[in-house]
C-alpha cells in the first residue's frame, strides 16, 4: 500500500546513495558533524538502521545490537557496502503493506511508524557526510516538512540529548530551508565544528 513515509524513506535511501557515490576515498576517517563520529561511523549508523528496517519489512523481528563504533558495521569498500544495502532495502520495501503491525524490540508497531525516524535520519546524516567532504547539499523541502512533523511533537527531554539532537542553534540570516532545519536539529549549517549526532 502506498505511504508517504515509504516514499520519503525510499527517496532518502537514494539521497544517501547519491552522496556516498561522490565521496572521495580519503573521506571515511575524517571527522563528521556528529560528535566523536568519523564519516565512516555515520555511514555505519545508517547501515545499521537500514538493516533493522529490512528485517522489519521482511517479517523478521529485528535485533538492536549496534557495535560500539558504528563504522565497524561497514564491511568492504564503503560505497559498495552501502549500495548493496540500499538496493536490498528498496526490494524489501516494494509491495509491503506499511500499515501492518509487526513485532519490534519496543513491542507491536506499524511498519510506517517504525520507518519515520529512520527516514529523517537518512536526510540529516546524508547532509553530515556531504558536509564532512566539503560539499553543500539541499535536503528536499518535503523531507524537511516531514522531519519537522515527526520531530516537533517529541518532548524536548527526549529529543534534545546527546544520542539524538542537540539544542537548537540560531539559523543564519537568509537561511535556506535546509540550513534552518539543520540549525533546528542543533547543527551549525556552516560546520566544521563539534556537534551532536
């Protein structure tokens, strides 16, 4: 069954793929806008959450046991590793009723509800990796609107913490939609600088 969440999740996979394919080979050990994470760790984190989503979409109860260093999840050349994973996620997404309820480590949950935060993650962390390579990318407006609709209702004590998003920072004058959203997530759109994940 078609779902706005499913569409944005699929587009987010492609958004990350388009960025990863253009990253230089020497980028993976560089710092990222996520505090204490290299670019490879950001990619590994996205891969871990994508694998979690694949398990859910394919009817398996996913486990959540990420390595202490997310980059350790990346096996082989990072671009090829991500491309294979994203293709697998696309196949798993095709034809699935995203409104069905499945078992997750947090209890029964609709698939589309379980994909909301991972969908936002794809766009934000895609920007993180591009920025670490010195590139500026714009997050699609519909993804920003979706991200705000998902995140704004979350209580600040849950949202604004080191493992999610830092305190909102002032957006620069004349900020684009992307820059304003990133500032809202606690990022400096003009990074480099120490920021939270």
